[in-house]
């Protein structure tokens, strides 16, 4: 009887894994039989890719059709180093971008990796060829004193991939 329960649980687990794999392939529009060749990746790009993989998508079950037509976004820079900053100061920076695709760009969310990093983004669509900016305020607190900080802002939009990661660095001066 005990073996029957084990076999039943194994079948349930295998069914769940198979279903999840199917959903992932469906979401990614991956052709299982098609071989995909990767382009060479520069060292800086590898770091950005690794960072992006650490951040889970806001909702992996939302398909692209629900987000509307896809476009592309290009940031002048994806990293800001504030250098040395003091506790409780407001360090502001605007990440400028352009919609270099053919569809209106719709940013659905921008979230900081912690409460000390607060982004503000355009709530209206950015038309093809138009520029926009994401304003970020980094306000370090006492617990960050004497330590280097690396924070991120994850921008979610109707782009592929849906998430773009912006990086902020600073060293918080001791009190």
C-alpha cells in the first residue's frame, strides 16, 4: 500500500513539472525543435544579464498579447554611480531613454530593490522616436553608513524582454 502512495505522488509531481514546462515554453514562444545560436556577449552585458536573471518577472503568467504590441527601449546609460554620499541625502538622477521601436512604449511599472531607491516613470505611452526619462531618488539610511551600496530599478514595459534593469551605486559615508 505504501508503494502505491509513493507511485501516485510521483505521477502527480511529474504531471505538475510537465505542465509548468509546457506553460514556460508557451509563454516564451520557444520552438523546442529549433536550435537557437547565441551571439557573443561582452563582459558588461554578461553582468547585466546575470543581474536580470536574479529578478523574477512581475507576473510570468501574463502573456505578451495581454501587454499589447511589443516595442524596444534604449537607455543612454543603464548605470549611475553617485560616488560618496551622506546619510539622509536625496541623490537624484534621470535615466533618459528613447522608444526606438515601431509601437507606443507603455511602462507598466518601475520598482526599486529597496525602500531607499524610489523611481518615478511616465504613466502615458511614449510614441516611437520620442524620448522619456525615469527619475530615481536614492536616499541612504543609517544602516548603510560606511558601506558600498548597489541598488537596482526594474523597469517593466511592453518590450522583450519585459524587464530592463537599471543600476545605482554609491558609497555611504560614515556618520
